[in-house]
C-alpha cells in the first residue's frame, strides 16, 4: 500500500470510525452497527494476476470486522488521478474468495467429525441446511479530483444486449462517493469533516460557510483526522494550529483555512503581477525598445528591482 492507503487503512482501524463509516454510507446515519459489537478479523489479502501468468499482480487488502457473525469489509480508495475501473471485478473476486474460505472451514470441520451423509452432502462438503455468513463490502472513494467515473455494477463493464441481461447475474458495488452528497450529517466522527473538506476543497466559499456553521468542531479536530486531511485532501494544517485539550492532540482547522485563503490571495496577486509584466514586455518589444529600457520601465511600473524583470525576458 502507498502512504495514502496506509493513512486510510489506519484511520478506519478504530471501531468507532469503522462503525460510523458503515452506518453513514449504508444505513443513512441510523446507528445500526455499534462499535462495541465489532470483533477483529484478519484482513483479507487477495493476489490477482499470478494465476494467469501475466505478471500483473495486485494485492487487495480490506479493513475487516465481524459484526453479529457477519463479515464487513471497508475498502478505502483514494487517488486524485486514478479510479480503479475494474473495481467491480476486484470486489467480486474478493467476496468469492471469502465465501470459499467459509466453505473450506465447514468442509474441514465435517471431515474431522465424519458426520456427512454419503451422496450429495459428502460430495458437496457441507450439509443441505447450512448457510454462509454474508460478506458486505463497502468501497469508499476519497478522491479530490471529482466524482467516481468508473463502473458501479457488472453490467457497466459488459458489452451486453438488454435481452441477455436476465440471464447474466449483475454484481453491484456498495460505493460511497462523497461527491454525490451535499451534506454529511449522518456521520458522527471526524469522517464528517474529512468528507466535507474532500467534497468542497476546491470551493473555498462553501468550505468557509461550513466551517463557520461548525466552528466549534473545526476548531478542535483530532490529530488522526488532521493527518488524514493532510494526506488525502492535501490540506496543510501547521503545528502552530495545535490546541492542547485535556491531554488530547487537537488542531484548529479554522486557522489553517485562513492560512490557505491568505496563501491563495497572495498567489493570485503574484500571478497577476507576472501576467502584467509579460504583457507590458511584449508591448515594449513590439515598439522596438531595447532590453535595458524595457527592464527600467517595467521595474518602475511594478515597483520591483530591475534584476527581477530579467526572469521574464
């Protein structure tokens, strides 16, 4: 995993955030999954490509918890310039492996007990009435480059006529893309701030409005959320925004946002000056002025040293 994936992987490792992500994305904020009900389970690692001899090997690592006997996967996806267009196949394969593991465990248990009847049960490696625990996979997209534009179901990947669809099973992604939402009240942890900033990081006015409405929360975000925002949303939150609070590491995002606005303002001024200098140089050159005269006039016009004009000539 890359650095970004590692941050997301660790951020969702806390049961409180894991439950919040599931409840927010799948149950619209209803507190169905409780943090205390989650039990750890080993992350499922699937390597693809090796069996085909293509040399293209990809490892799938999910954040996994067991909830009331059911397996919940969260697969966090982030890359500003990359959407995994084969994610549907990736999930199908991952879940199939998970169900096959369950079957293998049942088969081994029956072999040890020698309790299967001859015939169908023996050949199947399981009893007729046995059931598997459901595996629910949630794909969470943190991309700041825009909405997810990849396939969301198997049909999206197939060149298939409508009359054939009833004979081909469709597999649908449980995809959460914050760009498809305008508000995030369904989240109760720092995930809300992560999604709000990823969603509106390019709309500074909207982001300022959100921060003003939730100033108390944004003035004391936890250190893990701060790290997540810096890596995923490319938002710099300097140490000077640190706030000491009952032994916890907190950061004032509102102050950091003011820094961003000021930097953007200064950058805009700098670009405006640069553009003005280049336009003026071109005009003077068309009039046939010498380089020394152009430097002198531009320096006087923009109140800067003549040596700085050299960079634009």
